[in-house]
């Protein structure tokens, strides 16, 4: 027996669809509904490090390449002191209240665990 189509009651909304990733109903029927169990990576990144679903630090170590002599120096992302290049003693990064600000021209890559 085929069910009767009742979507005419919700003329502004689309019928709910099932998400392939999470297996939950999307918020098409309820525009203000949020999926709290399956947050997007952007939402997780903005949360406090202790309030994420899986706790992870905001800081990391990175290899910074000097634009002058091309030497690589390991720098902490939230360094609280000025970091100088070992070879030519140019400033690689300056501290701010949170993350350290890299000098213009410096390239970096995140270190692997």
C-alpha cells in the first residue's frame, strides 16, 4: 500500500532527505535545526580545545624557511618571543597575543607528529 503524500502541508520546505554521510535527517524541514552530533570541521575548529568532541590542541610546531638564506628553523606556532634565523639573524616571526605572526616572505609547513 502506498502512503499518501503529506508534503503539501509544508509548502515552504522541501521534504526531508537522509544524509549519506551521517545517516540522519537533514534540516530541510526544520530550517533552524542544527546537527549537534555531526558538526562540520569548520565548527569544530572554532570551538574551545577542551569542548571539542575529541580534544586537540590549537598549537603546533612548524618549519619556517628564511627568505634570505633558505635555512629551515623549527618554530612553535604560539611563540612568545621573537624568533631569529640561525644563519642570517633576520626576524622570522613576532609574538602576538595568540599565534605568532610570520614575517612577510617567510614560508612555513606544519610538522608531522
